[in-house]
């Protein structure tokens, strides 16, 4: 519930400190609210940029656009994803990638891009029904396909045990090359 507020405050603080680049790490992030994904992506995007569309078949049911805060606009950015990045974190990564404001690094994301509606049943039970799918600004179906990184870098169990993070190292390397 407080992610957008926390991230927005951090973005302002970073900007005031003269930040030169950003690594947004959404590895292992199972997602959250759609509105949060829109607001967070809006930190990089001017008003009116497509964040995500909701489709049923080929029919576009709705499209969410950036709100235009753009606090971090123009800062070199890398987004780290992995198979644990899902739902709203995939929407954010896809929006930043497709709007060409970030390079996505890591491993293919989970692929949880379904819009679900809860139907209440007698006796207190509930049934979740998929009513649509999420698509990135360039029309990539997130559901079951996930987000494919621009730069694929694995993170092995041996890396974890040794305290190495080749995904983060690659993100920093990419940012350094854009800053210098």
C-alpha cells in the first residue's frame, strides 16, 4: 500500500542528491497494484505514455497512461528481473523497456499478466475468473510469456552462496557506460 509513496520520496531524494543512474531491482517481486505500477513507471515517463493495455483477444478494453510526474526522466536506468518478477513488477519493467527509458537485465520474468475478477459464490466461496490479459506498450502479452531481458544474465546458486550478483554487476556496467 505504501510502495508508491516510498518510491516517490526516494526518487525525489535521489534526484536532489545528483544521482547519475538507477538500478530498479524487481527480482523476486510478485507484484502488487496496477495503479502502483502506473505511478512508479510514471517516475520515468512524461504524461500520456502508454504503460499497459488490458485486452480480451484482440480487443483493447482499456489502456493506462503515465501520469507525468517524470521525476527520474532522462536518468540512465537498468531494471533487474528474474523468474520471481510477476504481475505489477512485469508491467513496470515492460513499460520502461517499451518506452525506451530502461535496459532490462537478468532472466525472463514469471509471466503473470492476467486480469482477474472475483466472483462470490454461495456459502462464502469465491471463484477467480480471468477476464483479460495485460500487454506492454509495444503489444507483448505478459501472461505466460513474461518479459524477456535485453541482456540475459543468470544468477546461479553458486553465485548466491559466494555473495556474487552478476546481474547487478552487469546493470552497473551498463549504466557506467551510459554515464561516462
